[in-house]
C-alpha cells in the first residue's frame, strides 16, 4: 500500500474499475470501523465482525457510484450492523432464559427428579438431534452462521436451517411443558 494514498483515492480507483483497490480501501477502513463498533458493542470480536460486515455490504452494493459520502455511509451501515448483532445477542439470551425456565418451573416432583438426572444441556441435547445441538451450542457461544459453517464444515444455509429447526423444537418443548404446568 502506498503510504500517501488516502482512502478516498482507493475508493475512486475502485469505482474506476480497479478491483484490487477495494482491498486497500478495506484495510484503511477496517480498523476505524472496528474501533467505532467497539464503542457500541464493547466486544472486540463482535466489533470486528460488524466492521467486516459493513465493508462487505459496501463491496456487494448494487450502485457504489451512487453513494455520495462513502465514509458516512460506512459508519451508518456499521452502526446498523452493531444494532443487528446486539439484537441477535438479545434474542439468544431470551431463548436461553425461556429454555432454562422450562426446567426450573416444572412441577416440583417432576422437576426435581428430572434435574437430578440431567442438567439443562442434557435436556436440550435430548430435544435436538446431534447437528442441531452442535449448531445451537456454537450459536450460544456467539459464532455467526458463517463461522459455524466453517467450524463444522457444512454449508451456511444448512447452519441457518438447523438453527431454525432447533429454535422450533425448543419452542415446542417449552410450550408443551408450559401446558403441563
């Protein structure tokens, strides 16, 4: 990378058709966006993911020449990515709380006997099949669909489908146990 080249120059080169210039533009901006996102998310890994997502959205934008102020656009998209990640974390926490409450609110004689034999993860593992459980665990640890797919060597769409199936099964189990209470 040329030391005197600014992000605006890389951006203009990219718009002129130099695909490699986007890589340089990316390097110029990724750190700035990560720091910005870190201020919102308070988690370095999530901040890096949000910054990368914003830059990926820019690369995939249908009309990059139509973006009047690329810096402003990127920071707005990064902010939205942060909010999406925050919302996703909140949903995961909510699902976890619902599932864990199933087993703590069961009738005492059923709940005590069941909890003595198995912990919450064992119950969840019983409800889900092996792949769904593995995807669910990684999702609970904060991995994105893309990261999960790479980690267990399956397609990203398969990850999304297994997460959806797991969510439905856990919700059904929760509703079934709620009716028993």
